[in-house]
C-alpha cells in the first residue's frame, strides 16, 4: 500500500476568505530562505479553488506578513517552488490534486520556468520555506521532496514516516513501512514444488492467454537514493493484459501503467511507461520479467521507477515482484 493521501484524512472542509486589513496580533508570517539566508523579492501566491491569489512579496529580511484567516478549518497545503527568469515564486496549493506543479503551470503565463514540489504542511500562522534545499515547515509537520533533508528535518522516526495529522488532532501520524535494503540481497528460497499427479502438456502459443488480475507481493526493494518514503509500497494487485504478443499492466497508485511486448511461448515480457512519481511528472518506469505459461500463471520481475534519471540524485528505485493470477 502507498502513503495516505490528503483525501484519506477526515478533515473539515476548507473555506477561503478574501484578504482584509490586518490588525495588530492577527497577522502571521511567511519566511523564505535561500541557502540558509533570507530571500528578498520572492513572490508568494495562495492557490485555491478560485484560482491564483497573490499574497505579496518578501521584504528585505525574507518575510511576508499574511492573514492566517484566509483559510479556515484543518487545511493541508502543498508547497511548490517555481524558478523563473524574472525571479522565484512560492505557491501554497490548497486544492485537491495529485500534481501541484501541473496546477500552477496551467494557471501561469510564463512557460520557461522550473517547478518543484517541496511537500505538504498544515496551514497556520507561521510558514517557512527554503527554496534551495526544498524544505517547508508549517503547523504540525513537515515533508520534503529531497531524501537527504528528509532525515535532517526530523521527518523520519524509527521505522515509520511522519505524514501529518487528521481530524482535530495535532499529533503526527506514523505509518509503519517495510524494511528497505540499499543493495542487492539474496532471493528467498522457494518451497519445493508439490508433485503433480498427472503431467499436463504445455499449452501452445495459440492457447495461452496471460490476461487477468494478479495478486502480487514486493519481496525485495533496491533504493540506494532513499525514494521510498515519497513513493510507498506498490499495490497488492495489478491487472495484466497479455495476448497476441502485446502486454499491458495497470494498478492503483503509485503504480504507473506500462505497455510493451510478451512472448506467448516463453512468457517473457518487457514494458515501459511514464507518469507521476513522488510528486514529479514525466518519470519513466519499466516492468520486465516472466509469467509461467501454465496455470496458476506465476509472475516474477522487477518494477523500476526513475529509469534514466528524473528522480532526485538521478538514481532509480526497484521493486522485486512475485505473484500469480487470481
């Protein structure tokens, strides 16, 4: 199962109130740093259902006063940093989306910009963002896209990952995660096969059809760059179409659809795809392996995310998969 999303939290509805004049004691502060120093002249926007709302520009000490009452209720906000030729922009995105940068880019008139999703914070009177290290902090929790800063900000605890809170509680929720290896570990020894009472002849290529739902387990993870906290585990089942030499595998997030070819005689397949991974769009994935051409059609293989770069550090994460048709 993957990490819980904002939709899974039982939060009260978000209400946007238009800006009003601030009185003493009502205002909050957004602080923006660059390489640890205050960043002046950074434009900050609040992205709500009504569209892009400008909050203002940071002053010479990298701060911008704002009204925390602009959003009411328990509000989870995705922080995105956009580097443009004219300068740096910070977006606080409160709409439900699986790609905050896509929402920001669609509402912008400047095409020559780079957008990075920093992570998710709780809306509150004190918000800080570092546009260089891509770290954001708000009320209750902080999540960062950069694996090295994941540990530096205290967002990893024991064998769990802090992903925020739900309801009216301000206590971070720790989601247990499976053990991750940083190198290749030996495959588990499969149990001895039970003897078959009557040998069954292998089906011909014309008789074989690999299509159907497959229950799968992740039995090994290779993750030298530390991407797992931002992606999570793969779903427990996938849908496979494998017929006439064509192969396709789909599943729930974080699985990205792949298409390719399969040998109808041997069951060997190789497929590729592209989609959203860890908040980044256009990440290439590959699924290659083997399906036994006899019932119960056991499937084994490697599912790789970040093929040829795309994820931070340019190194991929690989999942070893074992399963069979349902």
